[in-house]
């Protein structure tokens, strides 16, 4: 990985989802702009805010997809991440573990 690039793997596919009430939402349902979660797989040497294994929130419209050994990944810049969720960020009792 070079510079400020982050390689992530998405958590879910493009299939149907379930709401918190248990309602099945089909994959063809139109939704507004929605951010998605992904797991960081690798980072460039200039990335300071995330580490491999962290979960990050990103905009699925601002992405570049790449396939490595048959597995689909998303390549983006660190500045395109909206939030980071990691166990290491839960240092104090008032911490949510979410770095925005």
C-alpha cells in the first residue's frame, strides 16, 4: 500500500437486509444516501488514524474497487473515511470506541 491509501473489505454484500424490527428490505429497494461499514485490511505508510482490523465508515459512492486473488476490496484515501470504530479507542469510561 502506498502513501495515504486504505484497503478495506465490505461487511455485507448487496443482498437483502433486515430492519431493527425484523422487516426484510429487498436489495432492489431504493434508499437515500447511506454510509457503509468495512474492515481495514491494509494501510499505506502515511496513514495515521486507522490500523488493520479497524472498522471504518465510508461513502460507497466514493470508492475504487479492486480484486485480489478472487476477493473484492475497496481502495480509498484516508481522508475519505467518515469514522473509525476500534477496541483500542475505548481507553476511558466515557469513550464510545468511535473516532469521528
